[in-house]
C-alpha cells in the first residue's frame, strides 16, 4: 500500500485528495476554489476531449468559440435561467481602468450568448439543424469546492443545437445522452444510468434535463454529464426563428448538453484503490511503463538497449508507452510509483528475460503474482500488450458494473430507505409519486437526493415508498457529490 | 471575382473584413471587442493547435491548465509587468453576489500565477527544466479591435519554462522562436523574420523579447508569435528557487512564449486574394472539395455514385475532403463559393470524366484553365491529389516569400525612408543606433514601428539612417497591425 495514501475504508474523501496529490493530477491554487490541472491530470482530460470530439463529429457537430463575457442583461432574458445562476456569478465591473456601464458576467454556461448568435445565423429551415459544440472554461461561484468535482472555474464542452421541431430537439437531447453514456461505458469504463432529472434538479431554463449517473467506489452518486431539452424557452428569449418550407415564421427548439473536468473525478473515484489510481487504458496518458531491471553495472547497458527496443515496438504499435530508466530509484519503488499513478500495464525486463528473448507483463488491476505473465516472447510484445490493455479496459468496466449492481437496492418504504442508506449506502431504487417538497424533505432528512428517473426500468407499477400512491414512476436516490 | 468582397487594391481593411464574413470565419459579438469564432475559422485554429502540440511535445513540453483569475496582488509583484498590463485589465469585483475583498484580474497572460505554482513545484535541480504549455483564453482590454488580429478576448497558447541557468533559459527562448518559425513556414506557408524586439516593444517584465514578423499582402507587418527571456525577474518576484548539485539555493531563470488566434489573421492576409481566402493545405479544414456535375436527371445518380467513390478514396488516403452535392446550386456557384472559402483543391466530376474513368483537378492558387488538370486517371486520384496539395503548399510559401523579398528595401536616410514608406510601403531595413525616444518619434511621424532587429542579417556595418552613427545593428521598420 502506498504509505502516503489514506485507505479508502478509513476516509474516502481523504483518499481522494491523497490520490490527486500523489499522482500529481491537480493542486489547489491561491485563487479560492480554483484548481491547477497538472500535466498528468490534463492529459487524461485531453484523452476525454479526443474521444468526445470523435463522437460529436460523427453526430454532425462542429466546434466553435463564443465570448467568455456575457452582458448581464442577456441572462435576464430567461427568467428561470437568471434565477438559477444569479447567486453563482462572477462579475466584471471594471475594464481598461474604467467602471463598465453594463457589468459583464463571466459565463457560467453559454445558452444566452449562443442563443443571441443563433438568432442572427438562422434564417430558414435550410439552416437547421444547427449543431455546434464549444470547448471552454466556465465559472460558477461555489462555496464548497473539491478538485475536479466542484470548482469555481472548470473546463467543459457545451453543445448547443437548434431544430425545426420540438420532437427533433427532444430526440437530439436523448441522442447526446446516449453519446455520453457510450463514452462513459466504452472509454471511461464507467457504467452509468441514463435518466431524467426531477423538476427540482433540472437545469435553470430547461423543459427537461437528462443525466448519466455513475456510482463511485464509496457508493455515492456522481452526475457525470447532462443533456437538456430547452423547448422554445431560449428561442423565445432570443428570437431564434426560421422560415419553414411554407414560408411561415416559426420558433426554433433548442438543446444544450455538457460534460466537464468532473469526469476526471469520476474516473478516479470509480476505479481507484488503496494503491492509488487505476486508469482505464483508453484514457490513460501512459498505457504502459517499461521498467528495466539490472543488478550489476555490466548488465545495465544490455538491459537498457533491449528495453528500448521493446519500448519502440510498443510505440510503433500506437501504444502510449514510457520507459522508466531512473538510476536513483529501485525497481520496487518504481513499481509502487507507477501503480499509484494508475498505469494499466507494466513491462518488467531483467537480464534473465533478455536471455530468454522474453518480457514480463504485469497488470495494474490484479495485484501481485496473479496479475503477472512471465515469459511473453518479445516478438509478441505489441500484440500481447494490446490484448492485455483491452482485457483491463473490459475488466475495470465489469468490476464497476458488478459493484454498482450489488449496491443498487429496491426499497419499498421510507423506514427501510433510511436504514439501508445508513447501513449500506449505494443507490436506492424506489417507486416515486412525491412532490418537489417531498424530495427536498427527504434530502434534508437523509442527505440523499433524487438522482434521476431512469429511462430504462423493469419494475412496473408499485406504491410510492413515501406517499403510498400507486405509480409506475421509478426513481433512484443516493448521496451524491 | 466574388461580388461581395471588396478588391484588395481598393481597400485592404474592408477586403479583410469581407473575407472573414463571407467565408464565415468569425463574427463580431454583442460584447464589445469580443468575436465569435465560427466553425470554419475554429477548424483552422484546431489545425494550428495540432501542429504546435506536436512540436511542443517533441521539444519536451507537457500541457497543463492554470486559473483564469489572478489575484491583483500577484501582478503587482513584478513592477514592469503590472505597469505594462494595468491599463488593459478586466477586473472581477463581485463573486457569488458579494463584493470581493481582493479584486480578481482576468488573466491577460499567466506569468504570475504560473510563477507562484512553479515556486511550489521546484525544489531541486532534478525538477529542472520545467517545461509546461497552456492552451487558454486571455483578456486584454483593447480599444481598437479587429477580428483575429486584436480582440479583447483571444485564444492562445502560452509556454512557461524554468531553468537552472540564464544560458539555458536564453537558449530555450531561442529554441521556441525557431519552433514558431518552423511552424509558420512549414504549416502556414508564411515566411517570417526572426528577430529581437527593441526595448520599447519588449514584453512587460522580460529581459529580452523575440518575435517572428510576417509581411501581409498589403506590405504591413504582423507580429505572429513572441518568445520572451525573463531572466530571473519573475523568479525573484515569486521566489522560484532550487537547490543545485552543491546544495546551494539559487534562483531559476524563466521563459514564456505565445502564439494566438492572431495567426488565423496572418493566414488570411498573407495568402488571400480578390476571390477570397487561399488556405495552405496543411491548415485547411477542407483540403479538397468534390463537385459532381450533371446536366440531365438520368446522369445524376451515376455521377454522384462515381464522385462518392472518389471522395471515399481521398478520405481513406487521409485527405480532408468534402463533397458538395447541393441540388439547388449550379456548379459555377459552387466553384466560386469554395474558391472564396480558400479550399486548395477542387475535384470536378462530370459524365464525360466518368466515362473516361478520370477526374479533373483544379487548384485554388492558379486561376482559370491554367490551374486545371484534365483526365487524371481515377485510380491515381489520391496520389495525384496529395502531390498537388504539397505543390500548392510550396507554391503559397514561394509566392509569399517572393513578395516579402520584393518589398523589403534597405534605406540609408530618413528622407528616403519616409518617401519609400509612402510610395512602396513594405519592410524598410536600416542601420539603427537610435534611442527609444527616436523610435517613438519615427512612429509618430511615419506610423512605422520598429518590428525587430533581425537575428540574421548580412548588411555588416553602416551608418544609422537617423543619427548617422556607425553601427552594425540592423532594424526592420514597417507599418504594422
């Protein structure tokens, strides 16, 4: 066990902060609530960006960039929107040494400024759908922050689309939710539940908000991405209109959807263990570390040369590989160090391996000897490593899915709900016919919030665990970040 | 000629704005001085990012992300720095509904906040050099803005490095200048002059600033990237120290260097002509457009199918290709449209080409029949297109270099200087022994500024064109953006 990392079972929050510090993912900055994303953490984010960009492009989107500053009056055009965001705004009041006539808000999200531009760009049905994504920083004044999960400034992508009909916009909202779920499952190895948010939890200004919810290793929920159907709320506020094929002026229907650096937190808390990070191979900045091992000085040059050839073979095969030839550290130290950093595969190469024209493959997701394969022929290094990476990717997903399923429990009444929440935690599935006030009360009494109404559920009809009313609505409650 | 684009000869500034509007590269936003970068313009920026990221990585840098907001007190720690940037700051004074105790500056550049973090990360000589790059938005309150060239908010990368010695830091400053020049020449097809900035023009807080200067089609200069040697100015201000191999505490020496969305403006103004944009193939979002041509309805399906196969072959060869199968536009309209958008190569495919198993290749950089190759065998489509793209890339660079050289003139005295500047414009090369005050006066009298003291010059010793003093210093003056 890495000594400087608190065990998960002892204090999960401290474990999380320890891993972020020791693996050099991020660090607090002198600006309250803002973090510095260090290179290793940023490289995970870059891999997330690349995987999402491919998916956004495949679904017809293009990237663009809109201003950081938004006139305060823009936010006020949509009543619910400004009400939701007003308490969280950072406001620029001085520019170029002078007090501004109209304060500028640092964007907390960009529906308003993008809505304004869309009203200028969209003229006819031929301009629709308009499918644009932006990679950007946004600022929300948060009181309680936690690296990656909740920071004053964060990085994200925000997609904004405009459509000719409500049906098409709603369909697109759901399509992008599917894209997020596909990304989470297949890249981040995080099983997620797709669902609709309650009225109380939905985005300020949306008609309906959807999310993907993931379960962290401590049983808590993390909302990992959201997709909003905005109806014609923003179209009305910003006059986003088009001429249809019959030359009639009609309102557009819009959507917005986002995924942020929070996803890095989800990766850490889904897969990490007491040794530190465990990164899914597809998002790992370093997929394989090669550790050459020599006992005497005369072995050194030969082992290093042999290890370099293995490294080159892996790199040529498109694997993100790094050699650790540090001379002032022991192999044991290096093993622990790279395990703590979550590198999925370690290649060990000593004089005997070299003599046998072989290498040792060690997988991060299985500790000790059990996770090692000895005597892998060197000419198979790339093929076998690639297979192993795929296997680890699948195995991390399987482990997380198993844990999620084992910790999702149907409860039929509020007493059981409270008891299970305290004893087991995890996701509590219930039949739900309560109001927003009921929801608020449950959260106050139990610190569990309504995560979503899952899109897929097999429960059928039943009685609301709180009110006893018959309903076919199912909800998931959990303590959440 | 594209009717909606003002000819360059009539009004270069209007031509520039017309091209940006018609090619849908960017647009003014309702926030004064901020622009919206539209997808086509943003895709050029993404290609710039990719080309630079490869070069930064090859020179040992890693990307990271630092806070948008900087405490006002940080800027004040380096006297020249705050003096230079104070007039241009946007200041957040309200956060979460409350007046802030210490105002936060929206970063105009990040030497201070990064310097603070470096002082925490660097302990010993083993931590050096520290080589980090950031992709970010920055804000400088500009009064006169022009899309891409000068905007209140802009996107850029800023590299920040720390070194054990002054020599190493200076060497790195020059290395990154070389990286920028290599990028400009080989990706953007823009010949540049590497030089050192005058005391008057150098970065606020730097010991020495270097730049690459390019000549636009109207003879004006554009500073296209800068690389600063910061000495130990910021190291002293932020306490960036290390223990050397003899266990002595020493100051670090730092550098910073940046290239911004300004480069998109450089591409437009270097290569564009009266028909619109001409994009260098390596940065073009669309390298090839395929235009299928049919006269009768019964030809349509066949031509489209044939054109799709060509499109697929080009895509498979890694070429960024797009088919224009719009039915409500004539081929002539499409030709003009894509020429205006600067797509380097057009593939024309009609029924006769199909019969002959051939395609027509038309190059953007040579107008009319001269730029067309008929009867290119379809099985050679990818190979020939790739060759053509390389040829166009080289030809754009050659044209720009020829123009730059033809418009660079050595002048020996101030009267000639003024006369040549008014009649010919371009770059004026002079021997220079003047002071900062002389430099300011020249700029006031002629609107030409000292662009740089070129690193490479063959002029030898001569008399300063202003003071008559003997000197071996050579300077380039020009009107500049």
